[in-house]
């Protein structure tokens, strides 16, 4: 058997150094192309998670106002556990909803709470509204004496997205799209994509 034949017989398994370098280079290129897409997907998912939490919290406040037959205030707060007391504000990592007593002898009751931007870092919520107050028929009302420090409710007076409403924009600088939770005076609560136009064929648009 010649030396060439013996050498050829020895290379039956494994990779050469050149093959390994080429494979790793291709792998690195694929990863580099995938990372921006994954980053955007994660950012979009965070926006949706925060928008859904916001929408669910507002709906809970409205439902409890109807069920209990009295006003309920929904507000942003930085208190993770509002059961021990909380302060409202124009921004916050969490939300809380509490009944507004009919008279001073009645104690307020926290009916629900949850995360907002705490559910997604770099996500922001913007909009004129500070707090929302629902009356016993599920409509937004003005109330400057909610019993919660920093929580003042003003009913919408401007037509936006087809009705008197407060649009709350949930956004992330790394995401492809922002989402709007539009809260109408009459009680309608709707989440939509402002980058799209509402139509019969596109119910997700604003």
C-alpha cells in the first residue's frame, strides 16, 4: 500500500481546521443577523404585556363599579402592594383600583392591582390622564376627591379616535410598534395599533 493510499484511509472522520473556521464564521454571521430581530420581538412582547395589563386593570375597575354600585378609581402607582396603602400619580410601575366610599363612615376597598411597566423594562405609558373614575353605570366621571392621594379623575372632553376618550400610549424605543389603550367616556375600552388604520378588514387599527 502506497503512502497516499494510507493517508487517504486515515481521513475518514472529523473536520479540518479550515472547515471548523468556515463553520464558526457562518454561525457567527447567522447569530449577528438574528440578534436584532430577537431584540425587537422581545420589545414588542413587552409592549403587549404592559398594554394588556393596563387594559385588564381598567376593565376590572369598571366591572367593580358596576357590580358594587359605586364609584371606583383606577390609578397608576409605584406601590407594589396597595393593600397596605398607596399613592396615585401620572406614572407608575403598577396600577391599583379602589372603591370611593359613599360617606365618611364607609371604608375604601382595594378591588385589584397589578404590574404595568414593572412587567417590561424600557416600556413607557403616556397620556393626559392621571386616574380614571367609573360611576355605578360604568361611565367615566370627574372626581377630584377620590380618597387616594395624587389620584384626580377628569372625564374626557376631546374627541379622539372617534369618541370622547383618553388614549393611553404604551411604547418601547426598541419595539416596532406602540399600542394604544383607548378609554372612552361611555365605558368602551379598546386596545389598538396606531400604525394601522381601523377598517372592516382590520379591527386592530386605530
